[in-house]
């Protein structure tokens, strides 16, 4: 059996090695390393895939969130609602811009922001809501957009973990995650479902004015070279990464299917273990399984992780401390017990290996060892 990895980027690369190497060489030969043709082509191709008017590539997913808030004109002191159960970038940029994070707990079943709690969190100072499509499936965007529209606030989708996911409306129509709110953001960090060979990110919008503004903001605030209309930042996706992402975009649906098949295998293999809860699928969204995350009985998570490690099976805890209890964010005034679902999840979730190269032998071995732990 091949070594089990949490993410097997090398195995994925080997299958597209010729295409990737040729693309890299093409960029080197062109010497158009910044704002080259591959960047423009990638933005157009990703816009077509996403079904959105504007894709603006940038330096990374964190920058994408910051650029979105800048473009929407958020000012210091404005309140931005998001979730405490996510990666730090989501709240980090809110603080860096002098905005006020307001945290709303998540649903225990889906890990996504609980829309039933949003109404009470909105105040006269709320300017935006940032739902996170965690682990590969959408938050309940219909309810979020309905509330946002009624209260006159913006919606910025944090789509770093769900590029390629479909949101399904009651009439059967679909839209891609990241294209429903006023602006969507994503990350091309190497381990993402659509991952570069370094950092990268993008923003999505159907608003022509926002699209034009975002293109200027990510390039020092320029519309015309050396003429600065806005205070911007330097956040560009380089041509090498764009060339690689163009290739991987062509395989994205296949990658999603491979992850879904691995998730289905886990589901079936672990179905008789009543002590664990496998990922729950919401009916209004597909799930592309950026992570496959179990919920475990209280007190068993760390023991299972240690057991798996002894069996040479990697696992990860996403996330061990919710954002409202992180040292850097104590000034927000939250305390233990304020967001109980997120706190509970941080103590009992464990993510299993999940990537495009998992084979049946590996999946069987992982599942067998989880059974052995609970039956020991």
C-alpha cells in the first residue's frame, strides 16, 4: 500500500505533469511573469466555469477578502458578521481594516453559520455578512440573502473551501458557490480543491462597477498605468500560477468526483459506528469535500488521532480553538460559553485524509483502523 497522505499533491501532479511542465516552460519563454496572457485567459475561463461576469485574480484568499471589504466601502467601526468556526483569515482582515467582527454560531450538523441566529446579530452598524462555505458545502444562502436584502447589508462569500460547489434552489436551478452574494472570494492555496503551486486567490462578482473597482484596487488603485484613482494594494496572481491553474481548472470536476467517491466510501465503511457522525449533506448544496470531518464523542478525539498516527494514518483538527477564544482576539469581549456549538465542535471534530488520489486499499485500511479503535 502506498503511503497515506493527508493531501497528495505529488500524486495529483504526476497525472498532469506533461501539461504543467509545458505550461511553466511557456511562461518562462514568454518572460511575461506578471499580468501575462495566462492570467487574462485564466480569469476568462474561470468566469465561464463559475457562470459569473467578473473574475479578478489576486495574490491569495486573504487579500481577496480584504479587497472585497475595501471595494464595498466599509469604514472603521462598521460591523461585519461572520462565524467563529473557520480559518483565521475570515476575521483577520475585518480587524486589520478597523472593522468590528460580530460572531454568530454555526449549525452543529453542517458547521456553517446558523441563519436562524443572524437576525438578532444585525444592528444599525452592520454593513456586511461573511458566510463561510466550510469544508466544501454551501451555507444557506437563500436565507442569508433574504435577510441581507431586507436589512440593506452586503454579503461577501468566503468560498475558499468550496470552489466548484453548486447551490441548488427549490426550482432545481443552480449557481456556483461564490457567485450568489455581492462579492465572492476564494483561495488557490495548494491544498485547495483548485490549488496552485503557491499562493493565489480570486474574487467574483456580477456587478460591473464592483468588477472594475476590484481590478483597480488589487493593482495599486490604478485604472490607467501610473494614474491612481484609489488607495489600493499590490495583490496580483502571477503568470506561472495562472498557467498551472488553467490546467487544473480543466480537471476540477473530475477532482470533485474523486473526493465525493472517497467520501461515499468512508460513509459506507463507517456507517455501523454509532459513536461517530459522518459529514451531513445539506439538501440545497452539493458537497465537494475539501475536508471529510467526523464528529466524535466527547473525550475520544485526541485518542483516536493518536491511534491513527501510530497506524501511519494522518489526520487533522480543523479547528482546535474557535476564533472568539483565540489570544489575538480577546479584545472582542467574547468568553467561553458564548458560542457553544463552535466550542463543542472544536473539541470533537477530526478530519480524515481527503484528496483526489486516495485508492480503495487506503480507504479500507483507514476505515479498518477506526473500527479497531472503537472496538478495542
